[in-house]
């Protein structure tokens, strides 16, 4: 039956997925001024432990100080701009040492000394400290932004989900298989997020996922900067072998984990971060632009403290299921992204099952009015 509702169902213009100027505006008005999940406090449990985050030419460093406090800085030496740390995560003993000219910073970001200090005038350690970035910890997860922006605190954004999430023991999560990054995808980041913002495509594109939870799929609106998707396991038995094995293991989870919902829950945070919650684990992923037509998906997964053998095995199988889904998404993402290069295709047309996608587009329109104009 056709929808009785009347709403603007037009997507962003196709040209905006290939415009270098639009990506510049997205960087300035969206990516630098909004929160991104970058890890968990238990990724860096000891003083000197650090993790990094790169985004469109900007570089962030998150490090635990000797005082136990976690801080975020530009991953850039104040001398000549060298990257201070390389890799996803690591540890430095006692201080941060620039690999270029050996300037030394404390774990709290203050300049300790330049190498050969007699070659420089006296440098005020506070004035020459590393540049500080906004950092917020929410239930163990770490979020940063490069500049203040229109979003409130992460706690305020997540407030409407707190009751549903209180049953998950997030503060004690432990790193599982580490950080991961997908192969480069030859698409604009918005094409990746578009696929992630609706499950209208799931029955045709994800037979395995549909066999696991497709019959009871729940999707809410983008509201106050977040988006909720929940897939409770089908009431009927799964048919695919991977799903059968996974669900059998979930049934074996010990207390208190046996009380966790038998569902996969996703909470999106504008513009491109997603927190994921499973009966045996949790994690996050992000869609990150490299340039106008190339993007990657990266993230991390975590085990619950006191993980049982059934939980470990289920977590491994859930990873296998997600690997299949990612390959399927990569394929359909490439298929629909090709249309943005055509002079004959102008924009998407959304149905009722794609309202969250439309709302994400509307948020981008509100931040970048140029999306409503002619090609730039």
C-alpha cells in the first residue's frame, strides 16, 4: 500500500558526492566541529599509553598522563610540525619524544625541552605545549573533536539511550582484536553512510543478516544528533549454518550476560560514528573520507570483562558475520555510487523505510546550504 504521508523524499544531489568544494565545506563545518569516537579508556590503561586518530589531514593524539588523566592533543610537534607518534596505538616511556628533532613533551602535553636548547631563546613551556583538543569520556568510550561546534556534550547526545544501554557493562570493556581499517573503498564517505542509515536494502543485499534478525528490525529517527537501529533475533530458528552456531552459543552465555538482549543494537552519532552492542561484546566503527572519491571504514571491538568461552566463540562468529555484511555493503555501495558520475542521474528518491537517511541528508543541508544550490 502506498504511503499516506507527504514528506520531501529527495536525497542530496548526485554531484555533491564528487565535489571537492563540498568536501572542503564538510571538513570545516562537519568533521572538525563534531564528535568522533576514537577508542575506549581501557585501550590506554597505563600512563604513557596512547592512541591516534587521523581525519582529512588533521592528526590527533590521545594519551594517558602520569596523573592518570586522559587528554587529547594535536599529533603535531610545535617545532616543525612532525607527527609525534605513528600507528594506531602504542606506549611511550616517561615523555613524548619528537622523532624529527627530539623535542621532548611531558605526558601531559607540556614542552619539557627542545633538543640543543642553547640554540633557541627561552621558551615558555606552557606557551609551547601541544595544542589541546576537546575530549569527552562516556561510559569508557572516548570521543574527540578538533574544534568546538554545534553539538552538545556526548553525554547529552547519548542521554536518550541511557536507559536501554544501562544493562551493558561498558566501563569494563577490554580490547579484543584491536583496531581495524577496511581496504580503501572507491566511494565518497556519504555513500557509505547512506547504506548504513537504512535497512530497506537488507532483505535483498544481506540474506545472512535477514536470517539472523531481519524480521523484527527496528529503526528510529535521527534525533538530537543520534540514530538508533536494533535487530532482535528472529523468533523462528535461523537457517544459515553460521547464524545457527552463533545463536546456539548466545544461549550458553553465563549470568549476568545471559540477561543481555538477544539483539544487535547500533547507535549512530552524527556525522559518521556508530557504537555497536551485542550479547557478548561491544565496539564502534566510523566512515572516514580520505578524499572526495575514496573512503575507509575503521573501528575496534571489545570483549566484556570475565568473558566465557561461549562469549569468545560467539564474538569470533559475529566478526565473521560482519565481514560478510561489509563485503555485501561494499558491493552495493559501489553500484549506487557509480550513478553519481552520470549526467543523467540527479538524486535519490526515498521511501518511508529510508526516512533516517533523509534526516541525515537534512542535517548536512542545514550545515552546508550550498548543497541546495547549483553544482560547485
